[in-house]
C-alpha cells in the first residue's frame, strides 16, 4: 500500500483501545507532496500564479488522483483529478503546458474523457 510513497513522510494513526489493542492506519501524503515528488522537486512556487516550477502530464495527474483516492471527498475519478489540478495551481505547476484552470475547463468540456476512464 505504501510502495508508491517510498522516501516520503506518510501520516500514520495508531488507535489504542482501553484493552491496549491497537490498530495502525496509514494515510497518504499531502497531494502537494505527491505532485512535487513526480517532478523531483523539494518545494513549490514562491509566487503561485506568476511562477511555474514544473509541468505534469495529465496521465501523471491521474496517477496522483488514484493514489489519493481513499482520502478524497468524491468517488468519481474526474472530480479527484480536478482536486489534484487545483493543488497543481497552488504549487505553481502546469499540466501539459497549460494553466490547471484551463485543464479543468477542458475536462468539463469532455476533452479528456478517454484519459479519465
């Protein structure tokens, strides 16, 4: 389950009941960390919106959305991809050379239906 997160900080919860039985719940790293890992970067843009630190393919965005699927609000992959795209915007990352807002608009227009299956 954590193979894709090798070398990253991963949130872990240890739940202990009154009988001292415990359960370990492993989360996923923040979306921004996964984006930066895909780009081999340590940090995002100092001025997102005016500074671009990297470019991801829509396929990489889809990969990140699938990795984060458990912790996301929606069960629809299209919505999960849009959530990742919003994070790309906040860390200064373009997608296929475009502003993530433009890619979200194109998804809404049905341009990426084949990719998002």
